[in-house]
C-alpha cells in the first residue's frame, strides 16, 4: 500500500509470496520517536552526572536512528521547554511527576551520533522510509506524522549507523571521550552474555561513560529508567515511563 502497489481491500492471497518473504527475512523495527520525550530527562541527568558540556552519543539497537538524534527535537514539559525553536518535531506527554526546571536548563552538545544495529535502516532512501512506516498501523496518523518529522531531522545530517552485533561493535565505536550510551527494549531480546559483554566494555572505557537503560521491571507498570556510570558502575534509578513514551513518572 505504501509503495502504491496494493490497497487495504486487496485479499492477502494476492500478495502471498511477498508477505511470506517479508515475514521470513525482516525483523520488526518500530522506531517509536515519542520515546525520546521520556529519554531526554535521563540524558540530561546523565550529562549532569558526567559533568560535561559535550559528549558522544551511542545507541544500541538504533534501527533508523530516529531516537539517536534526540538533540534535534523540541520538548515540552510542565516546567519548561527544551531544544531548538525551529526543530522539525515537538514532543510532549503526560508527566505523572514533573521534570525539574533546573534539569531542563542543561544543554549538552552532541559531538558524534553513532548507532549500532543488526539491520540498520537508511531513511535517506525511499526504501528505508517505506520499511519504517510499514510497521505502523495505518490508522495511527499522529505517529506517522512524528515519523515524517523525525525522518526530516535524520536526513538533514544522517548519523553514523554501524551494522553488527552490539557487543562486537561497541568497543570499536567508543572513543577516548565522555559518552552517553543508551538502549530501549533491546536488552530483553539479546542473550545474557551479550548484556555482560556490553557492560564489560563500558567498564573498560578509557573515558567516563553514562549508560541509560530502559527495561521492564517485574511487577511494575511501564519501563524502569536507569543510569549506570562507568567507572565505577554506580546506578541511579530515574523513574518509570510508558513503553512508547506517552507518560513519564520522573523520580529524582
């Protein structure tokens, strides 16, 4: 349908060969850019803990890199706004506890955007845009609009997307500079040894690293948001958030 070769009314049998091949060969890539709204306070807090004005950003499981370029969007919170006034996308959501105004005054600069993914998507190409959009239900117009705006931000200056395993590639992309490394909904889908290798790499980093991780805690609603500092590997719990970024309960 997105490519103009099918419609909602077509029987599935008419496209059976294509659908079977697609399901067999492609991983699901959700690319929910609304997640950046719940991640931004974590990123600002991470920069605060690192005590830096500039850092590199590395995303594990970056897909098309739409959340990787979080610093190019504008954000609205009860205590204030953050980001460029002319940003192509403005994000907002429900704050169950407000994000502190002092945190929103921080403005760390991103020197380098790097994403690692087994199948990164290039949205500078039409095929990549169609692939990203095909994983969104057709009636989710607002979500598709966010995708279009985020794709515009990525195309303005595409981030570096590295194809490979996150444990294998992370040591290669980290440089001797302060870095923010983050993942959302990736760790539950990789084996324990991969998670252990990632943390081992962070522990050996030559420069300070903040690792922001969003994962579902047992018995809790939504994600638990955590920051781990390396060295020495200390953790700070930031709060809970909706899986797709609709609400945030900031606890600091």
